[in-house]
């Protein structure tokens, strides 16, 4: 069974993130890492592979040179090989362009099951798995907290606020898993050393037969029109309790429309 996990290299959420001059995310000014939500996807793919008689896990990302760090993290967790799509023309690509590139790369790699995280920790749109499934022309089973593969089908449980659903689809298929699907494993020292020897295949747009006009800022369906820096924090309001503290606090919260 061929399992492909789509992962993303994202800016560290603890860093000072901001936009560049062209109103795209400035990825040079902050450290990046494998999206935490994609670690759950890698973990579930590895568990499915462990339960199968013959399975191979490939991690796939679209991004700049530094995105290889995300692939190395996934490889050190136990994935077998990696594919990196890198091209200068991809700068500014939105979810529509990214889904196109991923679909072409997945087809090029070969797959029976594609596993994604529930969303990326930078864009947090959460729609890529569904769009990817549409481009591939296969079923989607998304937002799973449990997932398993057997007898040519993928099955899983989707938990909602009021109920849980049991879902299934025939392979090939695309699934996404939530952060409730199980804690992602930590790479061992042996895994980290082994990752250095694992294959990372590099592809560009010409390898995938994609025109530059279909991606990047020019091909984006969405874009940021305007952005302003977050205003600096100001001194808070101090309420001195001289018998009227609770009333003053309630009035302040009401004025700020918190209550």
C-alpha cells in the first residue's frame, strides 16, 4: 500500500510573524518547522503502515528550500521517503494553487491513500484535503479522530459537538485527521540518524506539467489587500476596590462588550 502524507513547513507560532512588502507571509524573518497538526497525520500514516503487510509512507511538501526541514522531521519519525516540490514561481500560492501542485505530485508519486492534517497552523483554512480529493477524483473522509484501513477500505470516526459518525470509503481516498487522533511520536536518535540517509526527491513545476500562471500571486484566487501592524499594548485599567470594585469591573466589562 502506498501512503502519501501531505505536510507543511510553517512559521513558528511563537516567533514574531508579519507580512512582507508584497503582503505574503514573511518566512525569512522567523524560524519554521513542521506544522504540529501535520505531525498527527504522519503518526496515523505510520500506524496504518505498521498494521499493513506491505506499506510505504511518503511525505510530500510544497515550499522553499528550508521546507526540507519539515520533511526530515517526518522522516525521523519513521516515514520511508520524501518528495519536495520547490519552484520560485510558487511564491504567494494560495490553497487553490497548492492543491493543484499537491495533486500532480501525488499522482506522480503514486498512491492508495493520502493523509493530511486537519489544517495548517499558519493559514488554518482546513479546506485543502477536500479540494485535493476533488482534484484527484477520489472520495474524501475528513476530520477523523480514528482511522484504519482494511479490505480495500478506509474507515474512521468523526466526532462532532453532539454526535460521532462512523465513515468509510473505498481506496484510493484522501483522509484528514484531527489532533484527537493520537499523540505523535517523538523521533528517536536512531530515527534522526536514519533520516539523513533516506531519499528526498526534488520536483519543480516543469516536472509536474504546471504552468507558472496557475500558481503564485498571479494565479491566486485569494490575496491580502491590506494589512497593518498590530497596535502596541497599552497600560491596562486598574480598579481599586474600595467597596465598589465589583461594580466598576462589571461596568468596564460591559463597556468593552465582554458581557
